[in-house]
C-alpha cells in the first residue's frame, strides 16, 4: 500500500481538476531547459536546502524538484492536478533518492489530513491557482504548528512600468497561454495575509540578464505557520 495513505482525507480526490495538455507538453520541455541553462536548478537547490521530515509539495509539475530534496526528508507527498504532468512527476518520483508519492488534487482542496506535514513547498505554482487565499489557507491547515512554507514564486514587480505590464497581460493573453499563470500577484502580501509569519526571503530576476518578461520578477524564501494553535 502506498506510504501516503495515512495522510489522506476521506474525501473524493478530483483526478482531472486541471487539464492543460498542450501547455503541459510545452512546460515539460521548457522547464528542463530552464533548469539546465537558466539557473533554475540552483534556485530549486536553495529552496529545498535543510528540509527534513514529511513534506507536501503543491503543484509538483513534472517533478523537477524531486532530485533536490535532502536525505533528511522522510517522505514527499506531491500534489499535481494536471494529468500529463502528474504522469511525468510519477516517473521522476521513482528516480528520486527520497520517498515520493504523487497524487491528484488541487491547492484549494488538498486531499490530506490537517497538521500532517513538517514543511510545504510551493514552486512556481501559486501564480496558477484559481483562489490564492484559499490555497494558502489549505497549506496552513496541513502544516503542523511551526511548520515551514518554502516558496519560489513569480511576484508583482517593484517597478511601476513592469507592474503595469504584468497587470495588463494578466487580464488578457498570459493566463491563456501559460496554464493559468498570473504574474502580478503580490506573493509576499498574500502569504502574510493568510496568517503565516514571513521569514527570510530574497527577490530575484529570471532570467538574470536580457529583456525582462512579465514573469521575470520572482521571490524565494520561507514562511512559518505560527506555533500558537488557531
């Protein structure tokens, strides 16, 4: 029996809540190239460094994070709603050095029990969820008090011109072309509004050089569920 079943809630899991087969094929190719040539792999390494215990990963995509989990992680439950990406993630999970179980589900209704995890990982996924406050509330629910949220996400640009461009493309073509991605979300503000204690973080630009895209401004850091029980 799979390891993750002890953490699952007794609710029906939506198996195809998200279906973007064309984008999934594009993302599977583009993300591998970005890891190798765009420096994303180093950011994944930084994101996951020092993790231990049970981890839930939200929106695992094709599983590129799996190779970077440190050996102190006892289990990764990876949630991925898109069928094609979930199949790729399952294959990556088999090659990982830590136990990984890939399951269907959405960020707004995580199919796992409350306070079951020591850490949660959100990597280039919060831009795509349909209801960001609800998704962050679910992440908070499944973390034990004091548990960490590690995030590496697109965010609203600090400069007015690029922020204006982000809002414009978010209202038009960008979500349609890129699997529901919204580049102008203020990730840090949303995490704090959900009741997390914001820890260390840094802003970065991807790619580091060249023309800035609406998706270029990113933030990488950690937040914690407060120790006090809500």
